[in-house]
């Protein structure tokens, strides 16, 4: 086998190892979305309680992100990845033994810590082990696993929950996890950057407290009231503590998270756009199942099938974009993607009780096509602006901000959904179903505004030479 053949073989074995784990961790973020009504019925819990299975999971992924750069540099990203895969598989098994909604939420939060390690670790592995000429294709493949899983999750989750019950949503992770651990241990090379580094425990405590305070505030604002002292107090506390974390990070010699990578403009613009795309993805995976099941009265399986065509289209487009990236650059691809996402989200904001499943299927598909056009270019444009020596911390920063934004957006959207439903009923809407339908429209309107506001940033993603971060 010559050198080029060995390089190709190494490329694909690494990508297969990355794909398995990333797909499994990402899949678990949305498989349970379509089963929310089932959890509500089986555990006799409200939507506000059950949504903590989503927001608590996302909170954990956001909290663990800042420490990933430290752990990866200290123990190697391969070892960290294998540990995370094993932990995720074990916590999946624990979820099947849940005896109450509170215990299930607790296991999901624990599962979220391991899931939060997997995605930034796999991204770092790509930028540290794959040669630069193949990184765009590698990130395209990585994006397929990262975005295919959340999009395919409702379809798989709907089918499994309908036939085998909610425990099957966690049992399916066990064989996938075992295979992922074996492949990762065998094919991913070791790559260490630093030795003798120490953990900034004060910084980690600050980011833990600050992120948690903001999430709790947004999650409970519906019960406390947006102007209530509890809500305002928690938001203020979260902002103050995170501000302290940022200041401390910029001053200490060995920061928990190297936020100086945000001095690279192209990376920062990419992070912002990445958050907008992620918000759009998770807003859809939260709202569409609620609309189809609670408003249209469809089964979880039908809901999953409605989202399947868009999933397949997104995969094909993501793979094609990996080839187009080097020819036309990121800006145009992202611009096309955001236009499609904005148009589709706007159309979905007009859905009501009389809307057909075909209408939802078409516009959900167009939304996913937009995500396929934009996700990989945003990620690669941002990360390629950062030198490889800083890629671990850059990946951790990107995922910390993105996962924190995802967790807050899920909590915020759930709160708005509940609050607006009550508001519409108080305004004289005759039925709860119609009130919920109007509330879904309100949240999709908000999603449209977020996408429109992010479009100008595509003009700023021009190619720049990576510069070392001090």
C-alpha cells in the first residue's frame, strides 16, 4: 500500500470512528422529542416538567464544554472520546431503569455531560489528525452525522416509541455505543498538545453556576413571571457570574477556556451563525412534533415520517456542499442556506389546525435543505481561521456557546409556548388546541426574525489566514 493509499485508509477509518460516536450522541438530543406526549402520559407530568429532559440534557452539554479543552490537552482527545462514549452508553442503560420523571431527568442530565464531550472532541480530532486539504470534506462528513441525527431522530424515535415504548429510545444506544467504543479505540490516533497543566476550579465553578442560573431562569419564567424577582434575580446572577468567568479567563495564565480565540473575527462570526442555525434546527424539532401530535392528533410515527424527506435531502446536500466548498467558498453557501431556512420558517409560522401534513412535510424539508447548505460551511469557515494548536479550545468555545444557546432556546421556546397559550385563551380563543396552534405560530415568527438578523453576517465570512492566539 503506497503513501496515498495509507492516507486515504487513515482518513476513512478516522471518519467512521468519528461518525459512529457523533451520530449516537446527536441522535439522543431529538429522538425523545416526538415521545414527549408519551412521557407526559406515562409519568403524569406536565410539559414544563417533561421539557427538562431536553433542556436539562442541553444544559449539561453546555456546562461540560468549557472543561473539554483542558481534559483533551491533559489526557489526549482519543482517550477523552472513548471515555465519553462509554459513559454515554452506560447512562443510556440507566435511563431505561427510571422509576419516575425526576429520576429520568436526572439520568438524562448525566447522559448530557458525556454527550457534551463527544461533539467538540470529534471536531478537534478532525482538525488535529486530518490533513488540511481534506478538512472541508471531513467536516462535511462530520456535519452529516451531527445534523442527520437530530433530523432523523424524530423519525426513529416516533417509530420506536409507537411500537416498543419509550425505553427503546435509550436501549438502541447500547449496541451503537459498544461498536463506537471499539472502533474509536482501534482507529483514532493519539494526539496530545500540553503537559503539566492544571484545572482552574474557580473558573469551572463560575461557568457551572452562571450557565445553570440562566437556564433555570428561562425555564421557570412562565411560573415565576418574566418580571418576577426570582426570574430577574437568576438572570442577573447568571450574567454577573459569567462576566466574572470571562474576566478571569482573560487574566489567568492557564485558563479553563481560551476565550482569546474570539479575537479572531471570522471565528466569532462563525460561532454566532452556528448558534442561529442550531436554534433553528432545535426549534423545528421541538415545535413540529407538538404541532403534529397535540394539534393535528397524529401519531409519533406519522410525525417522524413527516420529517423524514427533509432529513434525506439534508444529507445529500451536506455531502454535495463538502465538494462545492472549495470552489465557491462559504459565504454564498451559507447565504443560500439561511434564505431557505428563513423562507421555510416563515411559511411554517402560518400553519394552523386545518393545515395538511403535506404542507408541513414540504416546508420542513426546505428548512433542512437550508441547514444542509449552511452548517458545514459555517463550522469550517470558523475553525479554519484558528491555528491547529488552538483548535481544541476553539472547538470547546464554539460548542459551549452553541450548546448553551440551544439549552436556553429550548427552555425559552417551551416557556413562550406555554405562556402564549394561556395568553391566547385569556384573549378569548375558544379552545386550547387553537390557542396552542397560535402559540406555535408565535414561536416560528420569532425563529424567522432570528434567521433574518443573521443573514448580514454571511458577508463577513471572508477567508483569512489563521493567526496564532496569544
